[in-house]
């Protein structure tokens, strides 16, 4: 609703004769009786230049026909008033233009603010009279119009419901895919661990039966702790370095006739053990007879340790995903609340991880000092999903996705940037239209940006703007920090 006040001017009843009314294109086909009825029920209004005739969002209770002058219609989009129409055409009508539709319980409001740009005159009827007249005189036309608006509404509702379901379907498919990997990895690791532990029990029996002096056994257990500690601290090697390391260790084992030395070499290399460390182990074990068994024992210790961290990683990943999914869908949160935009951005990134792939670098440039904003978190997540999804698709697997947050006056701005080909100038205006898509049939519904726009602009009193040139495209979502007055 616009804050400025209406310009109140009197409306003078009966100022137009039926003959004058007939000169307006709306009324030209009416009978004398009908025109007389309209003349008796309407009034005329003179609005000085600059006057505000009606305000967007106010109850639509009057129907206007322009007799002379110039008017402009504006709609509020975010912080701006956008002029949608400017006309001086005699006979154009506005205001309660839908008052003839059956009352569906939702009060009708003016869709735009109307200003007089010059001194202007209007013929005015109350919405009740206008609706009554239309229904009485043109019942068949009203049925058809009702069918049309109702049809359009149900189509739009069915489609947006469908889009939501499709998005949900894609999301849960993605989530299942993401969950499946760590779950499978964890159960593989658990099975391998069982084998290794059985192997260790066996080896322990052999070590004990081999009449190893107690002090040697104690030394071996100490050694095992050292080796595991070293493994935990080992810097990650590249694939090349690992292969080289395996070769060195394999040769070392071969020289000392360690059985299965090459297999063990892989385990030791992965555990961050180098030749120096093996030499030290050899010294500490002392007797050459014991070396083979000791090396195997340490190999088992390393391997079980690695398998346990694999299981830890995998199960940790599962619970991260479940957390992200929970946050994302806001299953356990109220609809409208004060939120930090970063939570939603991060959980959306996790949810879309499989789509983003490895060829796309993700840069997070977050201003952590941003205040909380009043919002519907689940809806905003839908916006982030649509924008990131578009960016990722535009980059076709390679590029940089930049998520930036910053403050701009009393707005929080979330900018989602990509290095794709961009949106050509002639399409910039159209991308937000429902069903506008450049993707092949079946791939895009063209609703992603339309829905995002409605969530941000209508739902949050914010704004989305597009800045695009080849290699640098940004969708900037501006969200007010203060609660919108009417929400
Ligand atoms: N980051 C971007 N880079 C280049 N073009 C874009 C970008 N985002 C959107 N577009 C263009 O805007 C069009 C409309 O986007 P929108 O998200 O509304 O629908 P869609 O992505 O085609 O389909 P859907 O989102 O339903 O899968 C896209 O088809 C594309 O041409
Ligand atoms: Mg899209």
C-alpha cells in the first residue's frame, strides 16, 4: 500500500446526460433506459493536476471512466513505483473493473495507484452499482468472464503446485543420491573392518605363540601407537606422491622379504609412513625374525584406523545432509521469523551439491555482520535454489559460482553470480515472465524466476534485479531489514 494520501474531491451526481454518456465507447451500445439508469447512479469528479485518485491496495469500491485530462497508473515494486500506464484517451476505465465477478469472499483491492497528471475529469460509479448493472444486464457475458478468470486461476494454481512438486521431486532424488554414497561407503568400510579385526586377533595369537619376549611385545604396542599418531598427522599426498611413496616402501619390504610387502606398501603410504619411519620401526623391533609379523601387525593397525575414519566421515556426512535437508525444508520451524540469510544459503548449497559438480568453483563472500531479517525461510530457500540452479545450468559444468551478501542501506542483498554466457539484452525483461524459458521442452518450465520474483517482491517486499554481461551475470535479491508495513 502506498503511503501518500488520497486527494479528496467531491463527486457531483447527475452531471452527465444519457446522450453524453453514449459518447463514451464503453456505453455506446446501451439503450436509453440503461443510459438513464447509469446517469442517475453515477457522478462526475474533477481532480486537479497531481491529485491521487486511488491507491494500490485500498478496497476497490469505485469504477472510473476518464472524461478528460491525463492519468498515470503506477504499481509498487519493492521500493520503486513503476508506471504501468499513462493515457489521455477519453473513455478508458479503471478502478473496480472486476466488481461484477461473483463474490468469492476475498475483498478486491485496487491493483494500481492512479494519479491525475493534468487537471482531469472522471465519471464515477460505485463498485456495487457497476457490479449490479453488469450482472443484471449482461448475465451471459458475466458467466463467460467468470469462467475465464476462474479457469485462469485454477490453471495458475495447478501449475505452481506442480512446479513445487517437481522441485521437491528433484530435490529428494538429489538427496537420496547424496545419502547413498556415504551410506554405501560406511557399510563397505564396516565389512572390511570386520575382516581386519579378525586378522588382528589371528596375528596376536601368532605373536604370542612365537615366544616373543614381553618387553618386545610392549615395545610393539608402543610402536603401534606412534605409527597411528603419525598417520593421523600425515599431510595429504597427491596421487603422484602416493604412487612414488608406494614404490619406495614396496622395495624396502621386498629387500627384507616381508610377505605381501607390495600390498602393505599401499596401506603404509596412505597412512603417511615413509622410509625413515620404516627404518626406525626396524630398529625398534630389533630381531629380523620378528620384523615380518610386526610389519603386518602395524599394517592392520593402520588399516583399521583408516577404515574407522572412513566410517566416521561417511556417517558424519549422512547426518550433515539430514541436518541440511531439515534446515532446507524448515520442517521444524515456524513460517515467518527473523533469520540470518546465511543459514539458508549454506543448506541450499549442500542440497544442490550434486548438481554443482566438481567443475564449478563456489566462492562464498559473506558479510557475517548482517542483521537478521524478517522472512519465510523455506520460501527464500526456494529462491536460492532457483537462482543457483539457473546459474549452474548456465555455466554448463565449468565456471565460478559466487554467493555474496552485503548490506545496502536498510536492505540485505544476496547476489548470486555466475560466469556463464549471460542473458542477452533483448531477453533481460522477459526472464521473469512465467513460462519464459530458453531450455528445450521438458527441461525447464520457465517458472523458476517467476516464482522467485513473487516470493521476493510480493512475499517479502523486496526486489530482484538482473545484471548481466557475458561471463558475469548476477541476480541480486534485496530484502528489507525492517518488517514490511502491511505484511
Ligand atoms: N544465470 C543465468 N544465466 C543465463 N541465463 C539465465 C540465467 N538465469 C536465468 N536465465 C534465463 O532465464 C530463463 C528463465 O529462467 P527460469 O528459472 O524462470 O526458467 P528455467 O530455468 O528455464 O526453467 P525452470 O527454472 O523451471 O527449470 C532461462 O531459461 C534462461 O534463459
Ligand atoms: Mg530455472
